[in-house]
């Protein structure tokens, strides 16, 4: 992943779709996530021009969920 001092346009402020996918790819490459890891994209900018449903449409094929206000995640021990 990029170092905090090496900020690309995808990660400088709010992460966009490309930044999220790049971070996911890098985490899998580093072995800190796997194909069974649940990824949830959060903190999207309203300036991106996409509605929530449009973000879901773009990220679903990449197996990334899109967070929403009030979202609850049940984390159960395995």
C-alpha cells in the first residue's frame, strides 16, 4: 500500500472506486486479506457524482459492499 507521504489522487482525501479496489488488491497480495474477506467501502465523497445504488452496482462485481448510515455488521467468532 502507499505510504502516507506518497498520496495518489485515489487516496488523497476520500477513496474513490479505484482507490478501494487498489487497497483491496494490495491487502490480498500482502496476505492480510483473502478471497473470503468481506470488504466494505466507507467514507465516500458526495462529489463523486454517484448515488449509493450506483456505487453498489460498480463495486458488487468486485465483491465489495458499500456502507450506509446506520449499517450494522455482526462479527461473530469463528
